[in-house]
């Protein structure tokens, strides 16, 4: 009898002790979308729904050991990258991805938590641009992260489409700029596809809820899960958008903690 194989997805990110974001959200998302999840932890955070009270970076050489352990034995059909914190860590992760010829990479440039707490050192932005963004198959920044990467405020003339197109100059073929931080009744995202230089607008209804912690982690992880299953980038993004919309709507019905609660990652099942 032929043995079955898993769809393998690795998250390289920080740990959220509150369970709503980071590797905890990533692993839940992988499982909810039919994948076998693995993790390389880059930092420990003391965190809950109200904020981040401490960050303890994992030594860079130990992050490298985790990467070696996963890639040398299990492998990965896709990789999602979140919180990396320091330039040295970014360079190490980029080197290991090249060493193991990992190409299906979803990069979520985590810089600030939902609470406003900084999760990336200032001097790490240039390292991200130089070493990691060119390796990614898709980059998934929100509006504040887009402005940091562009080095300026987004103007009305830019729009999400213009900003997404400009970000591809950093070397990443596909860019999804998320519009959740903008005002308005909708929460539309914009996907720039380097293959054909196409712009795809992904409309979304805005849900009135405080339970929006970890939405970026969850969306990028869902994209990685669908890419691991064989979807092209556009299809993966569309399916991930549907998944996070359902998770936000379902999560809005719950009360947990005293701040920004999580989305409901397993809304399809219970």
C-alpha cells in the first residue's frame, strides 16, 4: 500500500504566549487548512490580548539549528516567515533558505503588534529588504508596514495598487497590500502579480470587532497552506482571504481577554 504524504508547511516566527498570533496562530491555520505544521521559533514574547510586555530573542545559532533540523529531515512544501526581530537573524534565515533551495516563501514583514508594540529592530528593515524580500514568492504587508518598506507615507495617489507595484522593485514578484488599516466600510486588499503585471482587487466586508489580533499572521499562513497544496499565488490568496473573513466573523462572537482577542481559526469545524 502506498503511504500518504502530508502537505508540509513551516512557520519561522515568534511565539505569542496569548495564542492569538505568531507561531500559535500559524500552526492553527495550517491544521485548519489540511496541512502538517512545523515551527522554527525566532523569539519568545510575553504577550496577551492587551499587549507585549517582553521579548526574548532566540539565539541566532539556535534558530539555524532548528532550520537544519526541519529541512534536513522533513522538508517543506511552503514556508511562512513572520517575526524575525534582528538583522543577524534575517541574514541567517535567508542563508539557510538559499542553502536548502526553498522557493515557496510567504513573507509577512511583521514590524508592529496589534497593540502598537514594536516587534522589529529599526536596523532590521534594510536587512529585510536586502536579504529576504528578494527570496519571497509573495510579500504581505499591511499599510503601516508598506510605508516603512517604501520609506514614506502612502499618498492618496498611490492607492494600494500603486504601493504594491512599487514594492516589487525590492525584488519580490508578487505583493499583497492589505487595506485593513484604512478607514471605510470595506476592508479591501490589493494583489500585484508580477506574472503579467496584473492588479487584482480583493474586496472584503469590514467586521465590527475587537477580536482582530493575529489577522496578518493568519492570512499569510493560510496563503502558505494553499500554496503547499499546489495552488498558484492568485488562487491561494483568494482562498486565504475567504478563510480569514470567516475566521474574523466567527471570532467576533467570542469574548476572551480584556483587549484585542483572536480570530476563530477552526470556524469551519466548531
